């Protein structure tokens, strides 16, 4: 949940293991919604999400960065165009039709029927969806995302116990992606006064990295 403007917040909602709802426009599952804090009304701004973990609204660049857990493989960093929100266009990120990952227990014969309904195409754009900025295969159990300077961002991970630092170029492509291992599951991040705060799960502690 993040602040959007004086009257709205953005709230991410997972599919709650009901993958079919992520493509159902009548459901809020697998969606990011904009909620009016004055009257409680909401609108869907994006869909086709599996398990969103992090949101960051870059007001200067006028886009939202979203991180989400994929299935077995295929964690994603996605970019949501704010201009399209203002045009009432729902942006679709493809779950559970497209993903770089695979369904859990996909080697079991009974799961063939799952692939008939949810094929997990490796291309998003070829099937009418928005491509992720980045897919992580294997999964890193991606969590929060923050901005640390003009074009630089950081994401944290749980299973991978690492931080990832990257830049976005003018074409909104990820460049200079660097991994820094911290040897502990990092649940959340905050950035303030050139210091990156890590909320670490295993030791229930807060780490601080000075980025000066």
C-alpha cells in the first residue's frame, strides 16, 4: 500500500491461489487498485498480477514500479504507466497466461490440465500483455523496491538473501543490475537521507547501509 495523491492510495492484492481471478475484471484479486480515502470507492489500475510484494510511485518520472512473486521461477519487476491510469486504461501484466516461471509441481501428470488453461507463455507481448522490466529465473523471492537516486533503484529479496541495485535508462530498460548478498531474508526497505534501511526477517533486526 502506498500514497498516490491527496485523496488516493494504491493497494496491491494477490490472486490468493485463485489464478483465474487475476484475469477477471469483476474481481479485485490479482489487481492493483486506486482507493479513494474519502469515500472508499476504488478503481482497478492494473491486473494480471500473481503476488505483488512491492510498490514505488516515482512522481518525478510519473510511473509506478511493482515487484511480485512469480510461480516456480519468474519473479517480476513491472512498470505501470501513470498516464494510462488517467486515461482509465487497465494495464494487464499477463498472469496466469504468461510468465517466465512454471506452475508448482508441474512435473506431476495431473498438472497437464493446469497448463491447458494457464499455459504460462514465455512472451507477454505476443499475447497482448505488458512485458516485465525484469524476470528472475530462478526466483529470488523478491520483496520491496525503493528509489535511491535520480535513475537508480534497489530491490530486496527473501530466498536469495540479497539486494539488487539497478538503473533505468531513457527507454525505461533496466541496466547495470548488480547483486549484493546480505546473507539474510530482507522483508522490507526504506530509503532516507542517503541511508538504506533493511528490515531483516531472520534476526528481526534493522540494517543500515550508508550510500554516500
